[in-house]
C-alpha cells in the first residue's frame, strides 16, 4: 500500500514568494508616499500654522492684519477652545470665529448663547447653512460668487471708508430689521452683512476671508475694511476651532444634547468633524486602489491558436514548452501532459478505444492484464496527483517511459 502524496501547489495558485514579487512594487510606492507625507508635514509644521491664523506669515495666514491691529492698540489673543472663546465675550471684545462650520451643533448653540447678550462684536467668517441656523438666526445662504473687487454700495461707515474691497464667496440675505448688507453681487444678496445685537453689540457675517489674508491685505481697501471690522473694540479674540477641543465631544452624535432646534439629530459625529478635503482625498485614494486592483487582477482570456509563421522542430517546441512549465512551476500541467501522452501511446497496443484512454476503469485492467507484474500501483502512475517537486516529476517521466517500453515488449 502506497502513501498518499500531499497535494502540491498548482500553477493556478501563487506561492508567497510570487505574491511578494508582484506586490512589492506597489507596497514600496505606498511606503515612499507615506514617508514623503510625514517628512513634508514635519518640515512644514515648524513655523507655519493654518489658514486665517494670526500667527502665520504664509500667504493665506493673517499675521499682517494682527500686527497692524497691535500697532493701533488692539490686543490680539488666539483661542483654540470654546471655553476660551465664550469666556472672552464681552462689550470690549471682538470675537472672530475663523471656522464656524467646524463647530458641532452643541458648540454653535453655546457660542451663540455666550455672544448674544455680550454687547460685543462677533465676526463669523464664511458661515454655511447649518452654522447660520444657530449662530445667526434669520439669515440664509442666498448665493455664492467668486471673490473679486466690489464697491460697498451701503451706508456702513467702515465699508464706505474702505471703498472697493476683495469680497465674494457666500452671499447672505435676511429680513431682520436693522441689518446692513454691503458688497452685494449686482442687485442681489451681499457678501458682508451686519446684524444689530444687544446694546452696542452686533454680528458681522463675512462671506469670504480673503481681505484678511497676508497676500491680499495690501490690495484695494482690504486693509482698511479688515482693521475697521476687527478693531472696533480694544480687545480681539481670534477663535480657531480645533478638532481636539473637549467641548466637541459633549452631546455626541445621536444624543439629546446634539439635536437641532427642530428636533433632528445634529452633525457632531466623527465624519462631520473631518474636513471635506480629507474626505475627498480618501475617496480619491480608494478609487485609485480599486482601479489598481482591477488593472493588476485583469484576465487575459482564453488562449487563441494561430498558425506559426515558420516550421519548428518538435524537439524545439517540446523544450520550449517545458521551459515555460518550469518557469511557472507548472508541474501539474507537465505531469498531466506526460501521463496523457503515455496513455494515448499505449492504448492502441492494449486494444483500448481512443474514447476510453482517460478512463481508469477501462485502461488499468488492460494494462494489468498485459504486464507480468500486476501488483504495481498503476493508478497512481497513470492517473495520480501532481508531483511535489522537480525530482518527483523527473522520476514520474522515467517511470512512464519504463511502463511504455514494458507494454511494447510484453
């Protein structure tokens, strides 16, 4: 009784080495991309901050306007948490909210409650629809227009003094009494809206932050408009919302503290806190990965036969085919070809019909009756599993040759 050989790896499956050889290039590219991103972030994290940051000297920072305010006697403090911003609200303070759309509904309601009766000025930079509902009730997002030089076309003293400025972005409309819209887009809604508040307090909605950027401050009347909007009080608190603010976790998604005024659930989940740029970047990387997988995993379809342009000797064709089998580690296909050829050559000698060549029930009894040593395991030899290695394949070849000679001479 012979032992059953272990089923070897076939040419249809890939060995770990082959898989590694196919994916190592892609993994190396991903590794280089990650290392380059980390290195770039580390290099840029030293002296740079974010957009609209009063500490940043980058083109899209706001250090220039902050220094000009300091020269005019206005103290500028940076707040990164809601507690700092809400605690600083007061009649002598201008609170600038650089990213109102980053705040959770709970934070927006709390900020509005702190500023509504403060008698100070609150400046909201480009608030969207969800922010308007909670921070400036009664105001709606009417349209969007590119940033360009526009005349004020209003009676607001700060705007009339500044004259033409680079305004645009979100345009607002409201029916609130006493509201002053400035820098409209034609005869439509305005990109600067001033809402009266408690006492001498007010709320300023600025549809675009461009007038506060370092690279635009010296153009048009941007500097004048920015200084007058932010320098009306002796103290300016520049609130830069942060995703790691502990107050962002209060009233988590779906909780009672995270419901909007109409009873619907708020937007303070993890996805809502991720900037839209990161979401788009992740979507693009996912699409690229899917396309790469489809490209690398494509199938070439079935083989197509075609006449050879020249005559090739059978021995050369056999050697070439054998080299291909060896390169692909296709011992299973090579063994099947050898066994099939051996069965086809000995079947006429045994009187077996060509249609029964691949039938063990017909061929094996005929071979056993022909040979003088019928106790051999002919089933494994003629119909067995694929060899486990090249040495077993060579041994199978010798055994098939010996069987064929014995059948012919018996």
